[in-house]
């Protein structure tokens, strides 16, 4: 078993490295550089699991030094798994791990004349872990510890490290009581948080010239000044307004005015969302022009020249912050367009010279996850096929498209339309899987919390408790639909992160670098000569991580992997 070693930092640029228990005992405190050197030695020995309050708060020096941490325990990510939600300060995580009431959390000092926080108990509590300098007499953490204004002395910083170790051990014990795979999930969630820092450091390779050209095609040439920008914007609007003479003053950025514009040519719609307008493309030329205008407008305003200048560095890498968990079902998130890049700009995401991308996405991931988490043996048997929907269609006696709609409708809560009759067949043929979803739906109606397969708590008790009966009923139904999908989507996110962590660990010696994690898709930047071996290991990593995640091989997971030079070359 790996030894737990805490690596914690203070706002003044110092840190502490603390290990205790077993055969390892170590306490170092001071400047970060020698601590990072010692951390590199411990990592090379291969028997360390690092502990920090959060990767974002403590692990940046290690990431900046290029330390490829293999194992870690992120207290914040473990807390989000255990308790749900997003807030995971050290004080909140400590209280939850030690069974302390959230309502009793002390307030941090404000440092003004009206700050009465000094009335809180400040004497140190006797503590066998040696963390008494940061643990109060009432067993809560010092509310100022870890904040931007905190200035600990060396002894207190060491105590901060001991407290992190103590919290990690308490979390592990608590997670062990929650779900069989919760501790393993905490390991992969922690690895994902460290990967997020590496993603932010390394960035996504971009072909700047192509990006400039594609922005120009959509939004016009780079404006010389604000007046030129207004002229280009007016030209973009004119391509729509020329189809409706007499309405040239319409503000296309005002939904109400756009509705009036459309009504004037006989297109009456409840709103101007894309999916509402799509069926009217052939009704009048202005609809087609408006939909195309929106694509160009999005690039011009969100992914235009200012975006390119601000977020693509001189090394032609697009950078943004990443998080390992969205605070809901647990999906990864990213900033600066890394998760929302328009399809039109994907040709600009290009491997650098001498490199290629190995791109892979998990095929039919949510129904395969449903088979795993529900324990439905008949549905698990369908996952042995490359195309899961084919055996399902055969079992139901329907065409494949109908079977696909029915399976997706079951997970997303649709009970009518084309899927309605096939859903009855699903309930007869796969009663365990459908029962699992129905149980989640019922819990949602009751506003009861749920846990994913890996043990993440999903709270459903904080939405619309009061209001008109019709509104409450509609909210309850929506909560039920959310619940039945969240347990699947959240579990799929856990498997994805376990897969990404395994890919990171098993391809590093090939010079491979994960540069994008998009829902169920990985993009790996790798030297061209190692592309095929990287693809092979990526597929093997899925087999290995899925086996560890499910505890068996009865459910088959598949990945569509390809070697490409530009992201746009990937097949959807």
C-alpha cells in the first residue's frame, strides 16, 4: 500500500511535506523549490500517494515542475464525492469527514472593528494527530487556515499538512461505508483533478493561421478599429435583413424583434431557438439566412479575434482552466471555449509538427453504463455486440432506430411518442435495467438524494419546495427525469475519468499528452512514430479501467479510436 504524504502550501510561497504512520515519517517545511525536489525523489520511488486539500490550491508547484504524479488523494474531490455539490473548502471537508455540523462552521476573521470572530474558541484542542495548531477546541478547523490572508509559521504549516492526512483518512473510512467502489472513485477523481492542472498548463494545440482564416470567413477580416468593427457587424446583419425589405432597422440580437421580423413573412414561432426555426428553413429565405447569421455571430462575439488573442499563447496552444467535477453529476468542465468550440473552428485544432492526435470516444457509453450499474444480465449480454442497439432491436422485434430511441428515451425520461410502445418492450425484456431507472425517478419525485455507481451523492432536495401546485408538480416531474439520467450520466463520468487517468499513466513513456477531455471523448497529442502504439494502449486502458470500475467483464465497453492530424478529421 502506498504511503500517504501530504503536500500543502501557504499563500506566502512556502510549503510543507508531511508523512506519518507505517514505516514512513517525514516533516519538511520551508521554500517550495527544495520541497518539490524531495517530492520528485519520493515519486520516483513509486510508493507514495500524495494528499492535498485540493490540487488547485496545493499541487500547482508540482505540475509546474513537470512531476507526473501517479497517485494522489484530493480532499476537495473526495468531499464532493462524499457529500455532493461544489463547495469543498478545507473547513467544510474537515467538518463533513469528522461528523461535525455544517451549521457550526466558524466564520473567518474580517479584520475590522465589527469582527467578533475572536469570541469563538481559539484555544488548541488536544490532538493525537499533531494538527492542534489548526484544529480548534470545538474540533472545527481554524476558519482562517488556507485563506489568502493566512500567514502560518512553520509549526502551523506542518500542522496543516497533518490535518490534511487526518482528513484524508477520515474520508477514506467514510467512503468505504458508502459504496463498494467509492474509495477507488476518489482515487480516479483525484487523478482527474491533477490532470486538470496539466491540461491547463499544456493547452490544446492550435494552427493559428487556420484559426485566423476561419474566423475571417465567419466574422469578417480583423477590424482596424471600433468603427471598422461596427461596419463589419452591419454587413453581417445586412445578409439577413436584405430578405425583409422595410425592416432593415430590426435588431437581430433582440429575440422579440426577431420574432416580429419572422411573423412579418408568415413564420410565427413561440421563440427563436434553433430547433424551433429549423423546420422553417424552406418556408422563407430569411430563416436560412438567420440561422447562418447566428453561427457567424457566435464566432464573431465569443470565438473571434479577441478570444484568439487572449487565450491562444505564443506557442499556439489554447489554454483555459479545468475542473474535475461540475458540482452536479460530476462531469469535467473547461473554460475559454475548450468545451464549446464551434464545429466550424475544429479544423484549427491541429497537431504540431512531428505529432498527431489519437482521438477516441466511448461508444454508446450511457446504455452500456446502464447495463453495468443496474446489474441487468440480459442487457449486459447486448453490450457484447459492437452495436448495442442491434441485439436490443432483435429482442424487441423492432427496427434499430426505434430501439435506439427507446433506450435513450428510457434514460432521459421520455414516455410518449415513437418511443412509447418500444418502452413497454424494454420493460418486459430488460426489467432490471428499467427498474433501476424507475427507482431513480421515484427518488427524484421524493426529493431524496441518490448516489452514482462510484458513490457520488446527487442532491435533489434544493429545487422549488413551494409554489402553485401545478408548478410544484412540474418541478417534481423534471426532478424525476433529471434523477434517472443523473445516475447514468454521473456514473459514465466516473468511468470516463478512470479511463483518462489510466491513459495518462500508461502512455506517458510514449511522449503522449492528453490535451482535451470532452464528455466521453479524449484527444491525445503524441509523436507521430508512437501513434499506433498509443492507440493500442488507449483501447487497452479502457478494458482495464472498465474491469476495475465494474469489478467484472460482463459488460463490454468500446472506444472508437483513430489517428488524425486535425480534430475536424474525426468522424462523429
